[in-house]
C-alpha cells in the first residue's frame, strides 16, 4: 500500500482495502482512508472521511504514530488542515524514516500552498532516508519538487534525477524535473524527459493525465499548439473523469490555448457539465476556481452566479479554507467572470488584487500560472501596460530570468502598443 501510494499507483485503493480486510481493527488504515478521501477535494467524500474517523477511533490505536494519524484526520475534518500537518510532523519527529507520513504531510501542505513548509519538512527527514532506505528515491522526488517550487532549479533537477535512478516508478519525482524545464523555458529537455521515462508514470492513476498536461505545456512553449490540443483529446481528457485535478488540467490547458488565439470548439461543454454539479463543493479554492474557468468557458451564467454567491457565503465563515475564499478567492472568481464577459479593466483589477495571495490556494507555480496569464492578458487588453509589464517582470524573475514563449510574445505586444501612439 505504501509503495503504491508513493508512486501514485492505480492499485492504492485496492491495497488499502486489502489491508483493512486483513486487519479490520487497524486504526492507521482507517485514518489513511479518511485522509486520502479528504485529499480528493470532493464534498461527498467528507462523509466517508467522517466514517473513517469513527472507525479509527473505535479501533486499537496502539502507538503514537497511529494516534497522530487520527489526530490529523480529526483536525482536517474540523477545517484545521495546518493542525493535520502538525500532527504528521510530530510523527516524523519520532519516526523520521516514515516515508508515508512524510508524503502525507507533503500532500496536505501542497493543498495549502505551503512550499517553504514542504521543503523544511522533507529536509528534516532526508538524513533518515540514507542509501540503505528502500524508499529513498521517493523522498528525493519530494525534495526535488520542493526545491523547484522554492526556485532552486539546478538542485531540483539533480535531486529528481537521483531519485529516478533509485526509484524508476516515482512519477512525482519525474514531474518535479518536468516542472524545472517548464519554469526555465527548456521545453525540448522536458519533452525528452517525459518520453524517455515512461516507466515513471504510465503505471499511474489519474496522475498520468497530469504528466500528459505537462507535456502539452512544453509543446505550447515550442509554439506547437496543435500538438497540445491533440494531447488534450488523446490523453488528458481521453477518460471523462470528474476528479478536480483532471478538470484543472483540462480547463487550464483550454484557456491557455484560447489565450494564444486557438479555437477549442465544443470542448468546454463537457467540463462545464461537471462543474455545474460542483458549484456547492467548497472544499478547495484551487478546484473551485478551475470549475469557474469551465463555467465561464462554456458561458453558463446561472451556474457562474451560483458559484460566485457561494464563494461570498464561504468567505464569511471561520476556518482555514473560508479565509482562502475571502482572499484571494472572491476577487479571483470575480476576475474570471469579468474576463469571460470582456470587461478587461475590471478583470485586471480583480485578478491583480487576488494575485499576492494566490499561492495560498495550493497547487504549483505551473498550475497557478493560468491565472497569471489571465491577469497579464487582461492588463494588455485594458491598456494597463505599465502594471502588466511589472507583472511580466515578476513572472520572469520567478522563472530564473528565462523568458518562455508567453513572456516574449506579451513583451512584444507591449512594445508594439507603445510604438503605435508614437507613430
């Protein structure tokens, strides 16, 4: 079960089911079921997590590690995911070689957008994952991702490649290196990496769609928009799943393609049908903003209004997630709607005001870049050239000064717009 979970393998649910069948009173197994359910970001699975918590409490929690997992599940259900992280970190203090707890802590922090915390956590336990540790490669993969998200691109590439040598099926480590090549505008290397390491990700659950998404972005950076759209049809949405991570892959790719002037046809409708069923989810701001992209892309005004109203209601509640709906969620959602309606000045104002706290919605720099691109293009269309140029320079700095195709084309647009009045 541990190896399947670390590798994002399709067998994870079956392995966990086998564990609980063999040991129905195993408290940590029930707690794992609950925590994994919450990671799915689906309202209906909250009840599954509550049932798992009751089962875990009724079981034999024989040691501090199991009790910490129960505490983590309890805290997350009470909308205190940071306390869930703290419970995992207590476990890792006692059991630093516990790769599973390290990965769960990593995963919750990822949902919270805590890149620095992810890095501190994995670096605390790396010494216990020495050359004799059977799961060292997975730990290196986690470290690679945190290095990439904190801007140490060369070290991230080295850690990711070292991890893959030890653990060839580590999709997370492979994808960390793909992130490096995306952030440093080296699409050729990224495409080669993915194509030459299929063993790292072709065994995966829906995470493989995310790897295909990365490949599509890299092709976009080479100007191969038709290849990216082909990957959308053949791989990224070959299975019409409703997992929010799959929806985020799909919506953000379609939006990127549209921003480059490509017609994507009726593809928005399928995504919007799913998003309409999710307007009341309210589990993860990152997920909801991508649902909003789908609704806006397909022009579903009633559902857009319903989700906008729900954002406003959630923003008035107390808790860690409601705080994220209040800021940046409300402003970001308003900006997405304004952009879809062609109100570019309002879109820029809203998206720019949301921008300082967008890290807190979770996901990676590459995933959140769709909102950065929307902000920039809204600014260009509204004639806010100076402010837009500042955002482009900040984006370029985050990418180690390496200009990708998007940066080059938008900088050229600003230069052209400034020449026109002079002429």
